């Protein structure tokens, strides 16, 4: 059931029970996003990797990752989710000793280090703007060099013309998927002040501010976008490796 009280959207037990069905009706390219994330993960998950899913909801993404990387050794998957009803569903999907679900808000994570891949699918958009940069900084700091952060968000258009067009098309999308006008209106009202999207440029700027230099979009549908950011080796590390390789080559030539 979707409450129509402005700003009162919550992932309660009723929402959790129907989440997997509802998200496909209300989020464009949901299946394609999941598929793309799983495919991209092959470049970043190896033996002994640590993977975090921030806002893991019913555990669908972790379940797919677990299947994809089943032949790799000791890959740990950690889902962070505030809603206990969501976690209870997720634990039934992912019954593996390699998977752990933490009932926490993503800004409350204490141990966050040596991570190969961090996912955040449709989660950061629910954080107040002043908290978003802090969380992104922790993600950047927690990644190993060469590790990646993949996130998908609803975004604002860069100008008002496209904002109107994308919003109208998004409205059409939800109705074409079986949501009636009243349901769409109630959902929009419940998300007032709760879901706060940024533009694609603003999201990329935030990533740059916390240290990411290598970024790209991997999927986009009107007012939704998927972004990947990779933590590159520091300049000092690159210079040191260049020096060591040069020194090694000189010795070989001698």
C-alpha cells in the first residue's frame, strides 16, 4: 500500500512484500540495469573480493552476483539495508555463509575498507543533500585502488524543457505498466522531500569532489542514469611503479 501523506514514503512490511513487482512497474530498465551491473562486476570481483550493496532491499542484486561469481573463492557480499522486512526477504533469497545483511542506514557503516566493489542502486537519491557527499567520501576512501563504485539514480534534467518532457514520459511509462493515475499521484506525494534527485552533471561533480577521476555513464533512460566510478592509483603510486619498472628493465638490459 502506498501512503499519500506528503513525505511519508517508507519501505515498510507492506511495501517490502510487493517490492520486486512494484519496482519493475515504476523503474524504467530495471531488468537491464541489473543485467548490466552483473556484467560489469566481472571486471572488479575476483577471489577474496569484498562487495557492498548499499540499500540492498530484497537482496535481488546480491543474489544475482552470488550466482555469477559462484566459482570464485571466498567472495564476501555485504548488504546494507535499513528496513528489517526487506532484510528478512533478502536472507531467504541469499542463504550463503558468504552473504551478510546489516540493518543499518548507509551513513552509519563503521567498518568500510578494502572493498573491491560498492553498489548503490536507487539509494543515494533518498539521502539529504548535505549527507550525500559524506557518504560518497567514505565510499571512495573504502575502495581499494582499482575498485569501483556503481550507482543508479533518478536524475534531474539539465534544463526545464527536458525536465518536463522526461517527467511526462516517466508518467506514461508507469501507467503503461499498470499503475493507475491515483497510484502514481499518491506515490509522487509520498516522495515529496524524500527523494531528491540531482542532475547528471551534479552527480559527476560530487564524485570528482571526493576524489574520483575515472567516471562514465553505463546506462540512461530519460530521467534515470547509471554511473560507474573507479578509484585510480595515486600519482605517487604510478610514479613509483614507473620507476621500478624502468629500473627493472635497465637491469635486464645490463
